[in-house]
């Protein structure tokens, strides 16, 4: 059983929207059609659905509860999901609960951030990165819109 879908209020009109893990396009408000921040969790069983099959570029945050640097970058990653709504999906993967993701994608340290585009890894960065640097890295990995 997968976890139930989350619900998020629309930043533009306040309507409450379901936040599915998968889905091929952008996440838009059902009421006003504004782009919504898209941040979900995935694990060994849902990584393909959430990341590999996404049409939107995906920032994958591989983290763990006990990892201090992971907690330091978590708010930065969440802010990116808001600032880049409609351009970027953010998927958080708990390394302890998702050993196969780390094995398959050669994640050897956390935090590791993967940038996926069109079903393949396009870039990665390892370790805690300052907020401004992380944003610049994502922007350059996404390239021109
Ligand atoms: Zn709305």
C-alpha cells in the first residue's frame, strides 16, 4: 500500500489540491490553474513512478533522519519547490527506507541531490550545498526554458 496523497493549498487562490506522487505533466490548481509546488516522497517501490516517468524535471533529495546536513538543506529544497513551481518537481527519498534506490543509482553519501530530466539522471551534487549555490546548480542543470 502506498501512502495517501497529500493535499496542498493553492498559493494563488487557496483551493485545496491533491498532490499525487506520479503524473506526467505539471501540477496545476484545479480551480485557478496556477502552477503548484510539487513535493512528494518516494521509496524503492515508487521511485520509477515519481521520478523516472516524470515529464517535469525532478530534483531528488536523498536524505536520512539522522543526517544533520540533510536537515540543513531540507528548507532550501522546499523553497525551490515553491519558487520553481511548474518547472521542477521535488522528490524526497529516505535512504534508510529505500536501499535499492541508493544501490541502483550509486548514492554513496547523503545528502545527495540528483537532477533527473526525461527519465535519466542529468546531474548530481553530494553534500550540503549553500542555498544560493544549490539554486544556481538547479537552474544551470535545467538549462534555458
Ligand atoms: Zn488556485
